[in-house]
């Protein structure tokens, strides 16, 4: 998969991403907050209990024909979760990413968490290719935003939380 820039509309907002493939790794860069996610292509997935918890967890991918299949474990329980769902340290996310047309990318996301969910939950994000889009640096110079105890982004007003 060559470097591509896509944008998705999710609840009225726009999520711009750039996907880069290099030997052994796919890197997904999100414009908002300059977030970087690494998907390792040359290693097996670690057992959940062996992954130090992180914001993005540990992602391992493989190609299944024209579909990138990503297995992610080790997402911190304090992270709000995908689709703002509660989750435990046993959450596993499986993504199936593929181009459905030359300009539309689908990311089918399945969340499985035997502690927090009765059954796996699946949803799809659709991204539209924006070939002339230029991602910009996202920096909060005035540091007004913070994440509260529930993992929601809030804004400081008058220097107070």
C-alpha cells in the first residue's frame, strides 16, 4: 500500500490520516494531535499479558490478499476505547482495512472483550482519498486542552480545569 491520505467523517467531524508502508511496518499518522500508530508486519502478536499497556496498544498486521488485517492488544483501560466503549485489559481489536474503490478505504473494526462485552462489536469507518490534501502540524501552543478522568478532552477556562 503506497502512502495515501484519507479523511473520514465520524459524527460530523473529519478525521484525516496518512498511511505509510515501509519494510516491516505500516505507520498510520492522524492529523489531529499528530498521533502516530505503528503496525508491525514482521513479528507475531504477543500474549495480552506480555504487552505493556499503552494508548495504542501493540499492533501486528498481515496481508490477506488486498486486505490489511491488524490485531491490537494492550490498550490501557484508562483510554476511552474505540467508539467510546468501556473496556478491560483483555480487549482485542481486529481491523480489516482495504480499498473498496480506488478512492474509498474501509476500516472494519471488531472489538472483542470477554470482560466488558457480551459479544464482539463491529463497525466500519469509511475514508475518502484526498490526493491533494496537505496534512498540517497540530500543536496546542496555549495548552488549553486536557483529558479528564473519564478520558474526555476538555478545555481549561481562565487557567482552571
